[in-house]
């Protein structure tokens, strides 16, 4: 464990605004000594966002800060008390509180579908705590996590009546988990997953042929749930939660599934463009594309594994 990571963990014990100010100063101070900053993302961002070279480089460098911020906030979620975390989230802003209040008041099963953007774990926790406290909560994960990641996710137990984590690769547990989530449960399932996570659906993403993992449609039909896309934009003193257009899934035809995949891809693009440096999947973007696209498009640096190693993306 590096000395910098030790410092980041210690900063995670401070109040939100103080720790984020301190992290920004630390990050800026280390920039001259870190040649790998940006992970070589500049050509990737330039190509897919259709921005100039200088703008793409600014996004790539700032992306490094937001990856580091996410690591710190995971540790804050582990080490700060429930009372302290509630204080941290007091300044969180929601773009359409009436929308989520109406959905919560219905009592129906809800699938919260965030993307890997900003400090998304804190955004999930805030929405569950403020609008769905006391409901059953099921969190879907697509890989085996590090112990510290599971410890952070376990903090959701503080706001749920019952809480489960389902590794989606454990097919034997899936049906039982769906029973658990029925009748007013809340499910958290990330929206921006590449086809390597299973059940792929063809679409386009940032203007290129792509495929996304789309187990969401079958789950939404099974649970008769409303799906609420969401993202988080993280600022120095607070987080801002943005909801997309909620939807339900009833049709089962291939055409309906492809239409849904296209709509989800467009929603991902809209969310990412809110704050491009804060999308944590830039380094994994090639996983969304077939080999023929990968061969003719830029790739990120091969050492782009910092966040994946610490927060289980």
C-alpha cells in the first residue's frame, strides 16, 4: 500500500467538504511527479466525445482526480459513523425530487440504475436513505469484491429493513433474490455495463457499433418494477443526483429489446456529457465494442487499473 493511499484513507475520516478540499490540494501537489496521469485517455476522449485535443487532455487529467476521489469516498463510507454520513449528505441536491417522491410513494418495486459516474455509491445511499428507507434492498454485483468494498456496501444495511448483495454470476441464487425483491423492494443495478457482463444487446455508443449487458429488461419484467436511471455529479462541497426518464418493461420481442438497448445507450451518453471527467468507465470503453471497432479506435494506457483495484468496477 502506497503512502498516498494511506493519506487518502485518513482523509476519508474528515467531513465531506474538508476531505475533498484536502484531496484536491494533495492531488495537485503530486501531479508533477506522476507521468501516468490521465492513463493515456486523451485520444480516447477526443475520438468518442468529438472534442479538441486540449479539451480531451483536460478531461483525461481531471478524470484521474475523480478516480482518486471515488477511492477516498469508499473509505469515508467505511470509517465514518452513520450520523457523520448523514451530515455529509445534507447538502446533496436532487434534480427532480418530485419524480422520485412520486415513485417511492407508489410502494411499487423500483430498480435504481446508476452509471459509474461521480461518487455513485454515495448517491445510491442518499436516494435509498431519503426516499426508500425501511424497504427491502437488493444490490446486484457482477464480480467478487474486495473485503473493503463489501464493507462499504454493507453500510446500506443502516437504511434498509432487509439487505442482500447478489453476485449475478451465481445463477442458483438469482430466483431467490428476485423473490426477496418483490412487493416493494428496491434493487440497485448498474446501467453502464459492457457485453462482457452477459446477456448482450446490440446498440451504438458514442457513434460506434457497440453492445451493452442487458439483463435489466428480464429483471424489470419479472419484478414488474419501474426502472429509474440516475447519475451523480460530484462537486467539492456536495453531490448532485440527476435522474433520467423512468421506464417499465413489458414487451418481450427482439425489436422491443433492441429499442430498449438504444434508449439506454442514449441515456448513458446524456449522463456522461453532464461531467465527462467523472465517468469511471473511460478506461474500460473498449469492452463495449466489437473487435472490428477496437482495431480502428484508440485505446487507453494498459496501466488503467487503479480504480478497478480499489472499488471493484
